[in-house]
């Protein structure tokens, strides 16, 4: 369902992502901190990579980055825009990657459509693929002090999470929290708080 929904808006989404790229210097700082944590340690997967903007940015920061997305249309756009990078169609819940093979995982707003009951399975898969000392950077809509909430996203139903709850799910899968960042929405964005978690596998 999510893949089909993003297939239908792939071109518009790619244009939107390009337009908002320069609005968030705080997020660029977070991506750089993530890159500094994993550079030179092995491959890095951008899971839910969409049209590949962030995969390419991670490569520009010196990472051996590749992208995975459920949407074939998104992967086609990513391959066309960045022919020198590796992109694959696949589900981040069940990737054909060896255990402990990744130095880093970027999951930037790619879990927002995941039903809450399924999220522990995703964290377990992240832990399986992560090498010891590997890092996960997770971006999401943050609930702003409210409980877990679903909302009508432009593409399909999405969720805003308290970061404490997400950190708890990550801890149950074996990750430790390195840090977290919150930011408020900017003009033109949905009036919702944003958050990210940087996690490490011991």
C-alpha cells in the first residue's frame, strides 16, 4: 500500500524534496554528525531513500552509501538522478543483507507510515544488520508531548511519536541512545514538531 502510494507521487515528491533541501541547517548538521560517526567503518544504507537526495549527500560526506526503497518509481528516479550510486527496491523490514554488515543506517522519515505494532520488528532488523559500533540515525514527526498519534499524511496514514517511546523500542532491540534533536516546523511545513535519534549498537 505504501509503495503504491509513493509510486503515484514520486515525481512530485522528488521536486518537493529538492525545494526544501536548504531550509534545515540543523538537519544538515545532524547528517554530518552521523557521517562523522560511521565514516570509514563500512557500508551505510539509506533505508526509504526515495529519490536518492540523501543517499547522494551521504556519499558527498565520504560514506560508502547506497539506497533502498519500497517504491519502484522512487528507485527509478534515484537511479536516473544519481547513476553512479547503488539503489535497490526492497523492504527495510527484510533486506537481503548479511548479519552485522552495515556501519550505519539512515532511516529519515521512512518509518513514519509503519503501524506501531510492527515497529519492533524493524528495529530488530536494524540491529541484525548493524555491526558492533554501528549507528542508526532516525528522523520522524515528533508528538510534542502528546501520546503516539496517527494523522492524515498527504500520501498515506502516518504517525507522530514521542521520542522517549522510540528510544525505548530501540533499546529493546539492543541499541543505546547517543543523542536526540528536536526542531520546530518552518514556514510551509505541516505544523508538527520534528525529531531525530542517533543510536549505536554496542
